[in-house]
C-alpha cells in the first residue's frame, strides 16, 4: 500500500515516519522546499524524542521519501493523508481552512480512481463533507472515498502517542474507506488499540470536544489554584486527591501559567466559534478562552510586581517552549508573559534547552543565554515557565548567588519547599498559600 502524506509539520512528519515504520511505502509532501531538502537529507526538522532514529531507519530501508511534487506523490498513492495546518482565522477565531482547500484541490487534480482521501488535520464539523463535494465537483465521475481521521498525539511524546494511542477515531462513509483505515492501522489493531468507526461529523466533533475538554480541565485547576493561594490551600494536594476519583482522572490537573501550544488555544477558539455559528453556544469554552488569556497576564503581573519590589532591572525566564520536549513556541504562555515584562521596562534574560532558535524571531529584545545559570546572572527575579527536566535539579544556591534579587517564581510547581531551604531564595509556587 502506498501512502502520500501532505504536510510535513508535527503531525504529517510524525505520522508519515510511523506509517513507514509499520512497513508501508510513504511519500511525504510539503510546499516548503527548504523543509523537504533537509528532510531528504535525513535531518529531522522538529525536535521530537525518538524521531531521528525512526527517520534514519526508514529512509535507509527505502520506505520513506520526501518531495515537493504533490502531483507525483498523490498519483501513486492508494491512501492520501492531508495533514496541513488549520490555524486561527484573524478576527472571529474560526479555523482557517485555506490550506486544507488548496491541498484538496491539488489532490483532486492528481488522484487515481479509487483513492482514499483522509483528512488528518483538525477541522471543524462539516469540513470533510464540504471537501468531499469540492473534490467530486472537480473530478466528476471519478470514484474516491472520504475519511476523517483526527490525530490525538501530543508534542514531546508524539511517536509514543502515535504508536500507542488510547484510541483511533475514524469517520467513514463507505466500505473502501473503512477497509483502507483498518489496513493502515492494523499494527495498532493487533495491539488491541480500540478503533472508533463513526461518521465524518462525529469524528470532527470528537477531536474538538476532546481538546476543549482537556483545556477546560487545565483552566479549572488554574482557577482552583487561585483559590488555594488566597484561602490557605495547596493545589497539588487538592489535584492529587480529586484526581483519585476515576470519574475525574489524575491527568491535566497541573496548575500553571495557562495552556498554550499550536492546538489548545486555536482549537478552543474554533470550537467556540463553531458553537456560535450553529447557534449552539459553547459558553463553557468561551469562558475557558477568556480565563486563559487573563491568566497569562496575571502571571506576568506577578513577575513584574516581584521585580519592582526587588528593584531589579532584569528578569530571568527559564523555558519558552509551551511545554517540555518540544521546540514549538506557538502561543506559548512565555510569549505573552515576556512581552508584558518587557513592556514594563524590564530586561528579559531567557534560556530554553531546545526552543531558542525558533524563539529568537518571535521575541525581539530578549537576551538569550546558554544556560539557566547564565540567565540568572544579575536578575532580580527568576521565573520558571516550562518544566524541562533540565530545570528540575538546578543548583538553587548557585542561582541565588548569581542573582541580584532572590525571588524564584516557579509557575510549574517543579520544586518543593524543602528544596529551597538554605538556598536564600524567596520561593513562590502556583496555588500554594504557604
Ligand atoms: P504545521 O504548521 O507544523 O505543518 C503544516 C505543514 O503543511 C507545513 O510544513 C506547510 O508548509 C505544509 N503545507 C501547507 N499547505 C500545503 C500544501 N497545499 N501542500 C503541501 N504542504 C502544505 O502543522 P501541525 O502542527 O503538524 O498541524 C497540522 C494539523 O494537525 C492541524 O490541523 C493541527 O490542529 C492538527 N494537530 C496538530 C497536533 C500537534 O501536536 N501539532 C496534534 C494533533 C493534531
Ligand atoms: C494537545 C492534546 O493533548 C493532544 O491530544 C492533541 O492531539 C493536541 O493538543 C493537538 O490537537 O494538537 P499538545 O498541545 O501537544 O497536545 O500538549 P499538551 O500536553 O496537551 O499541553 C497543552 C498545554 O496545556 C501546554 O501549554 C501545557 O503546559 C498545558 N498543560 C497541560 C497544563 O498547564 N497543565 C496540565 O496538567 C496539562
């Protein structure tokens, strides 16, 4: 079976590499010639644990190739995955489907009869049916199947998530589409991964509802953290105990600076916009979007206030990626927080183990440092924004000695009070009154 994967970003590249690892012949396509040149040379263009090794092996064994020639890739494919971006549209928060439409038009022109076209990108309800009709109109009389196959992988653990998902969701309309999906996911099926076969519309709504629910869970615990701080509680103890109830579950209950990333922010906005468009208001999610925006500013204000109190001219920021184990900074809380700190007239000295290359252009004026220690030099306040493992065992005494002030604001609750004893730091975590 030949697979064409259109779009080689986080989802397309990881999916393409993993399908090749399953033994399929995979041709990955991207418009970006620079990206394709690097990938063809065996260079992973994103930081994702385990990706390099799988890429190298599958290129070597001739199962994985990269091209800018979409028509050739699609013409030879039995199954065509579309994994291009669906960013927020400016103004109304709706998902911008222009990349999906352009990719679908190119696929329509080149596909062979009987092709199975799978949208893997996150698309709002109704999109698969609309794209199916668009392709049908472009190639009247040519048979093909439309499939919706949303992806649930997380950055930073993308390979593991793709290989061992909780479930695979497939929206199908016909037997050919169903059988093709059973074949491409057979290796997971053999591992007893549940496969949810449903309609196109359900598959689309499932993806948004899942992300919206998880974003809501994070936002909920962030607000509980505020209450804990003011009323004498500890959010970690609260989260731990409520998470023991299986109906609630322990995951996504870590309080922090607000959710970020390439998906939760845009997908919550799009879900809310879809609700408005269908006159089925998603008021909970509207509120989640608003609360999350406010939270990032509140976290910035906390850092600025501490800097003012310690008469500091600079703040050290540890971590700019939206989460650990990725170099992705799209809608990272650090972006808004750093901008607010700079606006307050303070210098930001920042470090991140992997994201500094991508962050440079997005964050002008930041002094980029080679280590957490270099960032702390001369800073009045050190703020830990991303819970990279490299920040879990810092020599805090050394950090305190390098700073002019002594405040450590740990927005990820990496440290415990006992870690701070004897360091001379004034430690402030999230959701902890003591
Ligand atoms: P991305 O922006 O990293 O990559 C998209 C790629 O598609 C780019 O390299 C771009 O050049 C390419 N592209 C755009 N139009 C094209 C065309 N017509 N032909 C060929 N290539 C084209 O995007 P991503 O983060 O991989 O996300 C892709 C989709 O998957 C989105 O809908 C997203 O919501 C969804 N998703 C992302 C994640 C994640 O962790 N990033 C997880 C699950 C789902
Ligand atoms: C998320 C979902 O977890 C994936 O299932 C989904 O496929 C993906 O979005 C997508 O659709 O793109 P991802 O954005 O990679 O994956 O990362 P998450 O681990 O979900 O974290 C998202 C944000 O929430 C991060 O900023 C993270 O720091 C924050 N978060 C998460 C918390 O603040 N607390 C938590 O307990 C969990």
